[in-house]
């Protein structure tokens, strides 16, 4: 049978989602825990492969197993074996044609940026940081150019293995909560480092290095060398993966930081 699981994790100290020889990835830790519960070797496929240092409040993955266990056993049993920074939120049986990656309709990533002259302390490793003041309205104006179907080659890492650089950005918003800027991006899919590269470019606009129209120019150029450096991983969160309701996946608990009603 096939099961889907919902997972949340703090990426600090981990080498990303995808399995590595070191064994210090989210996938490696989860597969070891779930294999112990199922008493067989299990392999996970995720909706998105987050990089080292990147977090997730709503990652979705699936695996196949011959083990008959209550759905609750996969949750409680795995969590008893996982480190504190990784937690299975739910587990449900799904139809054989469900695929965590290919069945997803959209993904939402959030970048949390601490905009303050002094670096963060209590949230070190969980937020990005920029020391100069940023112009919110200029960044918002620049972000409008990102919405729609575009070739995002200017925001794609050299290591990206996607067959096409074309993606559909469904939404791109920037809000303020105290000293924090909160960037939310929703697209059908993302290229490698795409969100962090976009954030770096929006920060360039916000600090006055380029006008808002620069983002539109970058899209047209389709040249990564023209864009800003990749921004730090620490502030990036996989916020949501959207699926058709027919799959019947449970909702995640609302644990995402920086969702205050007062955010502007």
C-alpha cells in the first residue's frame, strides 16, 4: 500500500532533504525511522527537495510498504525516533496513483528576512538578515513583474536540473511584521535556488541599487550572471504544497512563524 505523510522540520544543521552519504538529511532521518517502524527498508519521495539550512512547515512525501500498521503508529513511532527538529504531522493511506511531487498543483515558499542593523540572535539560523533599511513599496512594485508565466533563467542556479526554466508564478507578496519582511511566493513549481535568487534581487531593489523595473529586465535577459547573489538559506520555508481535494490529505497545524494579524 502507499502512504502519504506530512512533515515539518527545521533545516538548521541538516544537509537538506535529499539523501546524502553522510546520512544527515531529512530524507535519511525519516527513512531510518519509518523503516524501523515498518521493519523493512522504505524509500521516500517528497514534494520538494529543500536545500541545506532550508526549513519546511508543510512538506509532503509518500512511500510504499507491505507493513500493516495503524496510521497513528507511523506518526508516533517515527517521532519517537526522530531528532527534535523533524516531526511527522500525519500519515494517511492514499491511492496508488498519488505522487507527492507530480500530483502537486502548486508550492508556496516563505522567506523571512530580519531587516535590522544588528544580526538576529534568538532566531539565528531561522531567518535571513539584511542590515540596511529597505524600501517596501519599491520591492512590492518590482515583485509584480514576477507574477505570470515566465522564463526564470535569471533566477536559476547553475546546478539546476530542471528540463525547462519556464514556471508560472501565481502569487508574490511582501508584508511587514515589526523588523521582519515576509516574502510569500506561490508557483506551479520552482527552479533550484529560485526563491533565494529572487529575494536577493528584491533586496537590491529595496536598498536602492536598482529600480523596480530591473526585475522585468532580468526576466527578459534570461541570464543568471546579471542578477544578484543567492540569498542565505536560513530564512526560507516550504510553506504549503497544494493538492486536489480528491486525495483527501489532512491539513497541517498552523505552526508557521510570522503570521500575525497585524502584518501589513
